[in-house]
């Protein structure tokens, strides 16, 4: 594929509602070898480890459908995303709704396959349990990773639901316990609400996770100090952004499985993302979009914009540095 073939087919050439439903109308390519690419959009339609309302398995297709409004140039980021990045929609991971272990293996293998030639991967979930296998692949390919997490929850549960250690509320804890990432390199934004036990917060504190809860967000000094520390700690290290849409207030994102009131507005969330320019982004995801609970598709519209803005952050990174193979793999 040449560079023109990895650009979206804009509405100047075909109606926005026609053709194969890919993210941002990007070309569809299942195998990385079909094109030299900088960015792969990957669907992960799995919600087998939710603890409340299911439905996130329908998230990837809903996000893709809303993404027809995501065009090339980000006015706020000031970057032509698809001018800077040769991008494809890589389809969906072949998940098994009855076997999370097999699904995790499939996710890890697919993400690693796409990352190995040097492509950034932006995943569309799916529940937040998919973060763990993504980090298993990404931390191998990009050692010293910094994780930036927008979320209402810390996802540091002990995972004792019916004896299971793995669900969508344990992914961060499991990543730390598996040694995939250091707690001090995790920055969480939007934390709020009630939890089952103070043990969640105790673990986060002991691990050194940096948390900007909603009270802290509304304190300008605390917010600025948090962002300054984030930039200092991340430095030139690879950064991964995971965005759980329940980090946004349900007034702006009702279509999610575990909504928590008192969250970020859609503008606040996007504005915070844009403050992250200058960091070295190598991938990201947007998760927990559950279309059955959405209203007028506003959650999937927001999720599509979030995924596009993650791509914009990656485009800014690629603009300032030459493409390179992941550090954890031979070039």
C-alpha cells in the first residue's frame, strides 16, 4: 500500500454512511504485512469480565460507526493525523466470550504482532480487563512504560469476585503484580465514588500510583502539580493512554457499564488529553463503551473523538522523532 491508500476515504469522495464500517473510514487490512503502517486501530469486542452491566462487546462497532465524523486534521492538536500516520483498521481480535484466558492470549499476540514492525496500536474495547493483555505485549515491546489512565476507578481490586482474580476492576493491580509496570509510573485521572473496600486505595498508595481524583482536578494547584509530575516522570519514556469512558460524567457518557456521577465533562477530558502533548505516545485504548445504555450515541461519539485524539498524540510523537522498531524487539 502507498501512503494514499492508508488515508481515510473522506466525504468528498463517498457518502459518510457508505462502504465498509472502519474507524474514520480507514482502509481495512488484517495482516500487518499488507501495508507499511504507523498506526493500527484494533477492535476488541470482549466484555466477559464485567462486574455490573454488560454490553461493551458492542463498543468497537459503535465507536467505528461514530468515527465517520473524525476527519484528518485536529484543530486543537494542530496536526494532520492521517497525513502524519499511515493508518489502517486492523479489524477485531478473535475473542472467545466463554474463555478469558484464551481471549487474553489472542489479544496479547495480536497487539504484539501489530507493534513488532513499529506500528502504534489504538484499541477499541471492550471492557477494561483487556488492558492487562495489552500491557503484557506493550511492556515487552516498550520497557519503562508510563501509563496514563482516565477512569472513575483505580482498577486495583483484589479480584475476589466468585474466586476470580481477573475482571475489569483488577487490570492495573495485576499489571503491577506481574511486573509489567511500576506503580510510580501510573497516573490516574478522574477517580471518584464509593468502593467495596479501602484495600483498593491502600494498594494504590503502597504501589505509589499517582492519583488525581475529582476533588484534586477542581483544585488548580493540585491539578497543575500532578501534570507537571507526570511530564517529569514520563520524560522521553514511552507512554500509553488508557481511557475508560466512565471517567467522564454519565451526563456526557451514559453508555457505560459502571457509571459514576461527578466526573469530567467531555471538554475537560479532551482538554486534559491535549495537555499531554510533548510526551512520547506509542499507543492507547478507549474502553467500556456499552451502546445499549447510550443516548443519541453521545458516548460512542465521545469515544471516537478520544480514540482520534490518542491518534493525534501519536502523530505528534511521530512528527518529532523518526519511526523506530520497539525497543523490546529486534529491528
